[in-house]
């Protein structure tokens, strides 16, 4: 009974999108599979997995008002901040799932800190809830100033898969 829309970036859709029935939309490519509508925005610039997609602002203006809830996966991209900003302006609740990216580690740490200061902190503060994938991530969010009452843990599901295999 839910209507689901996915907004993502076109990172090789033409090369790897066999079997998808694609059509043009005002913001990029569009496909519908199993009642899930997906929009693939054409990036202007790409740096590793970070993309700049100018159409995200138009998409946010045109479509975000029709959503009951927005679920943002990951932190270090340029799709989420404009969508989260539109949600805040329209008072549409959104959830952020950092998927292990809240604490800047590994590479480009300085750039990640700049991103968090300029875009990430506002997005995190405005979220209705944050979804942590483990207790460690929950503790990192709390240490970063997030109210523990806003954090929900959604485990990755490996225990269930392993348990199910043992029962077979």
C-alpha cells in the first residue's frame, strides 16, 4: 500500500541498466519496477562517489511536497542536502541513515569535515530520526551531539540470515 520513489545518480545506467524500461523525466531518466519509481539524475561532475547533480534542486521543488516521509541513505553526497532542506521548509519528516559514515575516517577526512560543517550538521539536526546500523554507530552519533532519543538501531540482518541457514 506504499508508494515508493527513489532518487539516485546515473553512474553508468546506460552501460549497466539492461532490462530497465527507461523514460525521460524533467530531472533525468525514470524507471518503474515493482511499483517503485526511480529517478536517475545526470551528474555534471563526479569525484569518486560524490556527484554534483543540478537537477536535484528542481526535483526537490517539484516533488518533495508529495512525500509523506523521506529516507536519506549515507552522508557524503550532494543529493541529500537539497532534499533535506526542502523537507525542512515543507515540514516533511525525514530520516537519515549514515550507514557508518558519520565519523570521518579513512580517506579525505579533511573534506568530510568541511562537508559536515557546511551541509551535514544541518541535515542531521533537522532529521526526525537517525538510523544506526550498530551500537557503535549509535554511540558515535551521540558523541557527535545527536539526541539518543532520535536514534534507532536497524541491524544489517546478518544474524537472521545465519540463523535461517542453520535451521535449514
